[in-house]
């Protein structure tokens, strides 16, 4: 991300804006909180219009741009697209119009995978929408055309995670089934291409054994954020308690429960807004 994207109006005390179509991006917020404990963060979840995966490209682009505009009105110093569907479809459009740096989970995960693979064999697991978009494979091949990418859709992981079945026997059996064809390929690195998947990372590590290393896009993007804030002079120098805001477009009954599971702590007050 070039420093030319840094807005002259941005201040180190301004928040980082993170957004997703729903609740999954809270795993990115969790990684940011751990990696950058003094940064202010605004999270936006478009809970009224989730899921995005079934919508047209034009609609996803429109919704994504609306959210990016809303967050820029909140004086964010950086935008993080924490939704794989949004990143696959609309990241370039958001970057073209944004006045601040824009990071996305696909680019971050791809960079990390290319940096870590020793054999050039990379696996990607994600939702059917993300896998069908081929966005990870494209991003990985742009960075290193010699890599071999094997992608596997895992549609049942999201509902299992949202049900809270993180260590359940059913989730383990599902993972074993999904990863069977992946294990056959000569892969040494596996990208978790969905923001829900970090919650089942311990289970996936167990199922994979020592066959391959896992790349968590949430951790990748937290590292990337830290680097850019440092190099651009926008890291928050204040070592006081940060402000966290959680903004949603609808408050489903289970949002608080699921959200706190993803975040690993209390969400506190949740703001409701309409775009």
C-alpha cells in the first residue's frame, strides 16, 4: 500500500475502520486488538443484508461502497475489508475511491501464503462464493506465478461455527471429509479463506497434523496493518484505553452471543444504523 493513499487529514488518534457483511469480521477485529492494543477501532457489520454471497456483483459493489463511505465519514485512518466476498468482488473499486489505505483479507492471506510456502503448493479453503470467485488463486498467482493453488469449498463450516460447534465431533468429521482431497495434493500451506474459520483453527490444526501450516488471514491482516501504520507515521502513540465501536444495520437475536464468541470478549454497546 503506497503512502500516497494516506489522507493529509488522517491523525494517529483516528480509528481503524473494519467492515464485513455480518459477524465474521470480528475475528479480524480480535486479531487487531491483540496485535495493536492501543488503536481505536470501528467495526461495521451489515447484518440486515447478510449473506452477500447470493447477491449480484453490482449489488455487492454498491453495498460495499456505501459502507466504505460511511466509515470514511467517521474519520477512519484506514479501511479493512474483513469479508472475503466483499474483498473478492469490490476491493479494487473501494481502493479507487478511498482517501485512506485499504487492506483486504484476500490480499493479506495471499501474501502470507506465498511468503511461507516452501514447495510452492498452496491450498485454500473458503465458502463456495469465495472459492468460485477464484480471488485467492488470482492474488497468489499475481505474487508468484509459479505457485500451484488447490481450492476447496467448505459450505458447512460457517453454520457449524455459528452454532458454536467448535470442537464438536460433527465438525471434526466434516473437516476430515473436506480436507481429504486437499491432503492428496502436494501442498505445504493452507489458507483459511473465511473469517469464521479462525474459530476452528485448533480443530483444523489437529486434523491436518504436521501435513501443512495454516495461514490465518485475520492474523495476516493485523501484521500488515501494524506495518503500514508504523511506516506511515499513523500508529497511535497514546497508550490509553482505546475506543471500540460496533455498528450494525440490524440486531438479530443471536448477534450478541455469536459476536462475543468471535471477538473473545464483550461487545459492549452496539450501535444500530441505516445506510
